[in-house]
C-alpha cells in the first residue's frame, strides 16, 4: 500500500471528505504580514473552486501539490 499525497489530510471544501492533494497558501493583506501564509487544503475536484474564491479576493499566493510527507494542516 502506498501513501497518497496528504494522506490523512482532508479537503477544506465544505462537505468534502476527499483526501487533500493540493495546498492553497494565502493571506489577507489587510490583517496579515506579507510573509504570513495560511493554508487551505484541496482535493483535485475542489482545487479550482477554492483557488478562484481566494484569487477573486486577492488572497491567493501559491498553489502547491501536496507531498506524501506534507503534514502542514491548516
């Protein structure tokens, strides 16, 4: 059995229980310092939706694939 990326970490989309495969790094420039990053996790199905939500607000900074050893929960 092989470990999936983000094994044990779940997508941040409301009602989703799929394993996370993407880390969406963001910050709100009105309240966070420029180097601060918060993280939402996304499955393949919700990556675009969550990224668009953050991008429209000017919060999205990076979208990175989750490594199998990535345990950076939000």
